[in-house]
C-alpha cells in the first residue's frame, strides 16, 4: 500500500491553489490517498506551520509524506527540501523554519534539497511564485508513489544547515513558583491559546486538582495582554459562558480559552517566540 500524503498551507480554502496541488498529485498517481491538513495557517506564519506539523506527526503512520507550504521566501534562494524524520515519515517543505518543532520532538534523520531540474511539474520553469504546486506537491507524489526514493529527491546537506527558529522551552521558576512557556498555537476559530508548558509537570509539581485557581498572564515581549485568576478545569462545560479557564490541551499542554467565546479575538493573542504564558498558583 502506498503511503498517504497530508497537506497543510496558508492558502485558505478560498483559493484555487490547494485544488491545483491536488490536481498535480492526481495526475501523477491517482492511487495515492491525499488528505487535507490545515489550510488556514496564518499567512506567512512559519512558526505556526512548524507547531502544527509536530502535533500531527504523532497521529499519522510511518511513511506518511507531509507537505507544508508556508513560503514567504518562494522564488528566492531558500532551499526546497525533503526531510526524513526518525519515525520514518517525510516532510516536503521550504527549509525556512518549518522543521523547527519536529527537530525537537520526533527528530530529523536526514535532509535533501529538491533537485528542481528533475522534480518539478513540467512547463512551469518560468513560474517562480507557486512552488507549492510545481515543486512540493510534485515531489511529494513522486516520492509517495515510488517513482523516486529519498535519494532521488536531490543532494543531501548537513542537518546543521537546517533553518531553525529559536524559541524557549517551558521553564519552572522556583523563585516565582511559576511556569513560563511560549504560546505555540492561538486557534482563531474557537480561540484556543496553547502553551508549550507540559500539563504533567504542572500537575506533578503542584499536585493540581480540578477547580484550583491559577493566575494566568499572557505577554508579548514586555507588554501584558491578558492577566486574570481563573480555574483549572476538565473542559469548557465546567465554567459559566464567557468565563476563561485553563485546561489540558489535546497535545497534553496547558491551554487557555473562554467558554463559548473567543479569547484570541477578544485580546488579539497570537502565537510565536515573543508570545508567552505564565502560570502561578493564586
């Protein structure tokens, strides 16, 4: 059985770009199963693309070919690449920081630069703005279908040359008795604000129980965006409508939201290395 392809982009579903990428894959090998991941990644936000890939990797089988196209440097000298992960999955993507979280979690075993003299949709050589269709989708389907193997992607290059976004791991500060982490996801639809603070560490250190009150502060640089004392709960239904709460996310990290409201829109919260969440006992 041929491995599946899973695609994510910042194109949105209001564009024909995603359909064009799917059409390339179907034209090369209609037997390969292709699935949509997330096409609503904030435009140009490579950090969110990186966190999203790391979240998805755990739930897809060995051999899966991920295609991630959040590519503000399209048409420049930035590398188009295919990474082989240590779990046997592949990621076809511009090497622009998209592999950051996967390198820390799953691990990248090897990486190759796409040889566009071979792995490019024919007749598109003069188009420099749509590598998602012409290079990444085309290379992914050729890899998934077995037309090329990993070596057929192009020349290998050192892992040390991968572009990695610098961000801080979650940290417990004993002098403050507080956990601080980076906000790596601010979901615009439901308003879910997820940190990289492991819930197991918080519960273990504080013997945290559902219903306990915590002081949560969200900052961007030195600016306080949100600060409130709120309950730690199982899920949204344990608080009143409009009330904020802290809970364990689907990635088992500490997450902030409001019941039946959107804290992301209300406070303009975003994700990235400069966005932080601090959690203290009230």
